[in-house]
C-alpha cells in the first residue's frame, strides 16, 4: 500500500493524470480515498476539505469516523506540508482534517505509537498554517485533560517556527505537568519568544 501511495503521488504530478485518478477513485480503499483527495486538492476549498477529511477519517461499519491507515495519513500530511508552503492561508482547507485526525487518535494510553507521531506532525502543520481556524482548533485541543492527545499536541508545537504559536505555548506554562511545560518552553524558544528565557 505504501508503494501504491508513492506511485499515486508520482501519477498526480503528471499533466494527464485526471483519467487515471478518476479510475482509482472508484474503489473503497485508502488508495481510492487518496485519489479522490488528489482530484479535489488543486482547487482547494470545500470539496478539498471534504476529501481530506474522508481520507484521514474513513467511516467504519457503524458509520463512525476512525483514524486512517498509516500510509494514507502520511500521504495527506506530506501534501499538507507542500501546500501550506506553496499556498499559505489558501491551504486552510486542511484544518478540519488535521484537527479531526488528532481527535481520532487513542488518548487513553501511556505508550505513544505511530498514530501519535503523525498527530504531532499534524499539530505542527496546523501551527505552520496559522490561520484563525487552525489556531482556534489548536486552542481547543490544548484545553483537554492530560492524556496522550495533549502530550502529542504540546510536542507538535515545538516544531513550528510560526510566532503565532507562542501564545498557545505560553498558555501551557501554567499546567501542572512537567513534560507539557518543557514542550511549551522549547516551543517558545524555537519562536524566539522572550518568555522562554525567564523559565
């Protein structure tokens, strides 16, 4: 599946990729979801947002959203990184999918797994994006109780250079958890915030 996803990325860069992507998009697996995402992605907007959500949060047999397989998440995060760098705020269509994925990971666990590393990366991308909606989602995620989700969101903030994230990190300094405060301090240091120097 990882190889097929890599081939899909190469295919999507070709000028005449639409026909092949449409054929792949008729399936029900992760590759089909990525093909539908690639068809919607160039235009951005609502359709691209829906396709990104559908890829990262496929529905199970009970019609409940669940976190997608590793190769699908990795692919969408790669595309989000590229589009945020190229389009800036016009890449805000990723916000619902990235925030939704973070909410879908296992929160009640001591052991951080692959999904948590991906969620930390999704956090960094939301902070890099820095739109009002992206920052709003991060604020909500950071209000949560101390669990694996809060830990990975705090860790993800460490890797953005977007100075807007400083206010988010600063708000974590009062939390009574040593690892969260450390991540917040490192995030402030990365954005060269003077508050980091006084800790």
